[in-house]
């Protein structure tokens, strides 16, 4: 537990915007973290998929400290070597031709929305600014990304919403065909819905959206903020679905926990943002880029993604074995090291019981227990987590 004086000071001085877990993490190594009371936990949250290389990664810590000793920040008034190198690796390993760096997921999506609008504006199609997104999606908390987010619980109270956003059910091609029009600038979606409960796209959904966008001449934006950077066993989730977007956003795992976001696009689209049209003070600064470059080099190193894929398969298999024995598990879903169990009752209590038993895991979308371990998790740690979940479920299901 966190000392009472910390909790009361937090309540006194910090905005009350988070429902916080009553522990304070003070250090970590690999997939394990330790709290201020000295208790160890297996970390299957990994800073919400941000700590891709786990905690205390020697190479990442060295890259950050070496960079901090030279320059932390210079602004984008100057060329930044590590930013250039990271952009090059992202381009060489994706559909994209160009990268714009920013500081968070919401900011990356905000940039994607601006980019889609500007692209059509430059072509004289000034009325073409509608963006179609999915119900149950999550795209961030800024005003534009809130309007894009297809969950009213996040939007309520912040009216008026930014105009131009339409929502259709995730996976419903017919609904999409009904709302797409000559005013559609882009379709924006997560290849796998994360916050919305780790929901997979049905059948050929992503490929059909690609064809629809091609038919209507609109852009396809993939929000890979959670699914990207190796999380699903491929560098980007779209690679599983035999299609490519025109624009993609990244954040979360891109710099191993150092705040960073990125907006990627094909040249024809990226060129719509010329000097003066979009900018950020911190985006891609030397510190964040040094971290991002180290993470990227590690993820594309030989055997890394194959390992994530096989660890993901192991986690999946183990969770399915549990589902066969525990009635309370309705379904196992996910891809790679982004897995979840959907429960027949609200899962917040289960997440708390897991914490008591020494595992950190996140409950999202009411009933969904989401597993997002660092990409460097070991098979032994996966087995250990599943073993603990097995015994916690046995008592929790009776409760
Ligand atoms: C987390 C997340 C965001 C928002 O990222 P922030 O860095 O919190 O702004 C947007 N889209 C998806 C899919 C996410 O998982």
C-alpha cells in the first residue's frame, strides 16, 4: 500500500482525473517491478504497452543517459541526427515514405486528422473533411481525437464536439458503405481495438475498408498506437491483414516509455504539410529520438519479432486452457502479446486480486482483463502469470 500521507497529498495537489491503484512503483527490471513497500510484481501492464523493452533495460538506459549528457533538447529549428535515423528505420520497415514526430498518441492522431483535411483542401476539395471512425474505438483525449473516439462515456460533458466525425459499428461493412460519401476524407480505425476491449477485426474487414477507400478516393488512417512497434508479433499489425494504410499513427511502445508519438504517411499525402502548417516544440527531440532509435533497433534485430510471436502464441494457448476450465471466461482474444480474456462479470475485482497475488494486469471495457507484458517477457514469466491467474480465478469465481 502507498503511505497514507502520499495518498492525501496526491488528493490535495494533483487533479483527480485517475482512478489509481493503491501502490507506488519505485523500480523494476525486465518484466518485474517493485513497489515502495518492497513487494515484487510481474508487470503485465507495462505502462499500458509503453515499456516495450521492459524496465531497467541496460541498452535503453545507456542511450538515454549518454544523450542527456550531451543534449536533451534543441527544438526542430535544427537537424536532429537520431530523429533522422529513427525516421529512416520506420520508413524502411513500413508502407510509409515520411515521418512526423510528436509526443503522444492523441497528438499523433490529431496530426493525422489535420493531414487528411489539408490533403483534400490543397486539392480544392474544401467540403471533403468527414472522417469515419468506429464505435467502441479509442483515439485520445484532445478535442478532435475525442470527437473521433466512438465511446460517448469519454465525450460526454465536452460539447460541442468538433464537427465532421461519423461513427459506424466496428466490423460492419454495410454500415460503412451507407455513410461513406464524396465528403469522406478518411476512414480512421485501430486494426485491433485496444481500450475498447481487445476486439479483433472480423474476416476481411481491413481489406474491404482498403478497397472502399480506393473506390471513393479517400484516405485510410490506421491508429497503431497500441498495436504497433511489435506488440502483435509483427512490427505493425496491418502486416497481418494483407493491406496497407495511407497514414498510420504510433506512440505507446515507440520509445520504451519515453513520451513519443509519430505520424507516418505516403509521400503524396505527407507533402500536404509544408513548413509552417504543423509543428511541435518537443516532437522527436534528441532524448526521445535516442530512446526511440534504441527501441526500434532492438525490435527489428534478428529473431526479436519471431520471439514475440511465439511468446504470444504461448500466452494465447495458456489462456485458452484456462478458459476451458473456468466458466467465468467467456472468450480469449488478441494477437501476439496483446491478449485478453473477456469475463462473464466485471473484472476490476479480479485485477485487484491479481495484484494481491503479485501480478499487475489491466481491466478495460468493464469485463476485459488485458495482458500487455513487455515484449521481452520470458516464457517462464508467462507460465508464472497464468499459474497465478488460474489459482486467483478459482477463488474469485466463487466470490
Ligand atoms: C493510448 C491510445 C491513444 C492515446 O494515446 P495517448 O498517448 O494517451 O494520447 C490513442 N489511440 C490508441 C489506439 C491508444 O491505445
